[in-house]
């Protein structure tokens, strides 16, 4: 039982790391394509424009979807459960910022 809980928490941490990596990838690609600094993207687009937050979170969520797929293919169900919790919480945040 303790192993399942620790594996689920590890999956949640992996999901959070996936969101961060996805955000960084999205931010650096946006910065590169628009010829601006990443700090400008963070301050003016992510923080400054609430209407773009849901799109940015959706883009960063794609990393977690790929990780979730590979975890399911390798029969890591407990890690996948933790990843699914993170995905669902991110979807709630996306819906919150979308409205």
C-alpha cells in the first residue's frame, strides 16, 4: 500500500515536471519565433495576458500526454494514476483561465 502511494506521488511529481518542461518548451519556441526574450514572454504574455494562459497551459500539457502514453505502454499503472491527477488538475486550471 505504501509503495502504491509513493508511486502515485512520484507520478504526480513527474506530471508537475512535465508541465514545467512543456511550459519552457512553449515559451522558448514562442520567444524564438517572435524574436523576443523568454522573460518578455513570461512577463507580458503569460502573466500580462490572462486570455493566453489557457492556450499556454494546453500547449504545456502535451508533454504530460506523451509521458502518460509511454507510462501506460510500459505497464506503469500506479505512476500513470499520479500523472492523471496532474493532468486533471491542469485541465481544471485551463477551464478556469478559459472563462
